[in-house]
C-alpha cells in the first residue's frame, strides 16, 4: 500500500526506563554502580528513626517499564526520494 497525506497509524507499546542500571544520578547513585546514597544521608540513616521511608525512596533506584501510546499521521510524501 502507498502512504498518502492523512494516513494515520499507531498503537500501544512498552516504554523502558531511560535510566538503565548504569545510569548515575547527579549525586553518583545508581542501581549497580556508584554510591548507595548521597553525601550527608548516612547520618539520617544511622539513627534508625523517622525518615527511613523517605530516605529509601530517595536512594532506591529501579528500572521501570511503563505503558505508552503513539499515533502518527503522514503530512507530506516525497515519492521521488521514497520519504514520508
């Protein structure tokens, strides 16, 4: 079939995290490389009191896969170059 202006297509797909295991955040923390936590956070963790859940959320790096959707439409066709 030929593409013509106005032709649309799309669908749903899985979206991997742009932060793979080797990604280090600005404080040097990563999933399998870098530091476990940022500077000054060990003191917060050492007391074992309040704030542990907040600390875990800040330091725990995960690889998320989400749901995405895309829809595209042909705007122009250049048959001579075979481009849409």
